[in-house]
C-alpha cells in the first residue's frame, strides 16, 4: 500500500487499467475479446483524459486545496460538460479520420456521456484526496514518532543531569558528617542507600507510583532533618491517600533541595521548612513548600540553578499546558506551589 501511494506512475497505470477494464465490459459487443471493442474503449478514455488531468493538476491543488469549494464545483461542472462534448464530437465527426474503416459512431446520448464523465471525475477526485489523506496520516505518524523519540531523549538527558546533581549534594553532606564524626552518620548512609535505590530502580520510568515517590521524598526530608540538627523545625504532612495514582518521578526533589540549600542552610536563627502534599479526589497533586529565607554563606556557582531549571523543562515535556508552578518570594520566606495532574494505574 505504501509503495502504491508513493509511486505516481504505478497509481495512474493501475487506475486506468481498472477504468479500461470496467468500460470495456460495458462497451463490449461480444463475450469474445474483439479488436473493435478495445479500440472503441481506448478512444473513449482518451477523450476524457484532458478534463481529468486538468482537474488533478490544476483544480484540486490550486482551488480545492485552498478550500474554495464553490469555485471548484463550478469549474468541475464546466470540465464535465466540456469532456462530454469532446467525446460526442470525436465519435460524431472525427472518428472516421482517426480510425477510417471502423465506422464508429456515438452510441450514447449527451446525458449518458455526462454521466460517464462525472463518474470518472468523481472517482479521480476521491482517489486524489484519499492519497493526500494517507500521506498526511503517514507524515503525522512519522512526526509523532520523531517527537516521542526526541521527548524521551530529552527526558533521559534531564534525568541523567538530575541524578549527578543530587548525588553531588548528598555526598557532600555525608562527607561533612564524617568529618564531624557524627553518630548520625550510619543512619544517614542507610537512608541515602534507600533513597538511591528508588532513583536507580523505581524512578526510571515516565511515571511511578505516587505512594513510592512520596515515601522516597520522605526519606530525603529525614536525611536532611538529621543533617540540619534538632534546632531546625521541619514539618512534612501528606493530605489525602495516594491510592492508585501515578506521577512523574523526582518532580519534588529539586524543590526540596532548594528549601534546604538556600533556606535552612543559610539561616542564622529560627530556621524552618514546611512541606504539605495534597492529593485531591479530582486526580490532582499539589505541593506547597515554605521555608525561611536564609543568608547563603557561599556564592551560588554555575551549578546552583540546575535543579529548578531542570524541573521546569521536565514539566513542559511531561505536562504541557496542564501544570502550575508558582514561586513566591518575600523578605522572610520562600514559597513554592506545584500542581500536576495524576495518572491512574492501568
């Protein structure tokens, strides 16, 4: 089918072979294959060729293609009338000069000739439009495949960028605990191992179970709670049940990282972070993260904006036009609100 659609010569030969066969059966004067019937059918088709190809080459692409339906209908009617008239003139006045000795005449009235002409014009128009539809569908399929491959490649690149970013921050924190010979170090390492398992083995798909993702984010918050110390107030609440919902993995991680890196880490006193996760019955997940505005004691390097920039790019790829991300900054605190639709398990 694809070969037939893409090969124009094969298309036309196939159509005219079928048209010749049908008209031959209509015009045949005997059950035997006679030369006179073949010649009559051939000349009959030749009289219709100018009108049909005028429709295919000029009217359809330049008039119908621009959706000028009224003008197309008028011109197509003119072509049908002219083609029928040409057929009548050929068989009434010119056939004896073209094929002397066969004594062909016009066996059909003008109205019947108009029916033949209209039928062939309609058939070729429908075939032309069908071919365009098949080509459009094929192009759309190929474009969708390319876009899907590009999206998957970009998501993979973003994930591979996110994982090293998280690893860099976490390992730096563990290194500091080791230097301080903190008794919390073994617990932190164990938490880190569990969280790493989630990233490597559970968060490698486009969607993960919401319950698993929230559990992993809870592990991350607990890791940071141990690192931050008892003087820092950290609150995490989940409102609603994860149920059978699924979500894109690691959307919350860059937001949680920013809360601890640019809030609690740089705070001089009264450091806090509050994380509220909402699952509503309409299939939406909403996260509200609030933390104090700290005084960062180190300059932001070129790596400082990877997490948030990464998140925005992933949201555009995964939830185009369906998500909401708002960042509110005041003199004392940062507030981030993220809302995304949830998918149900298959």
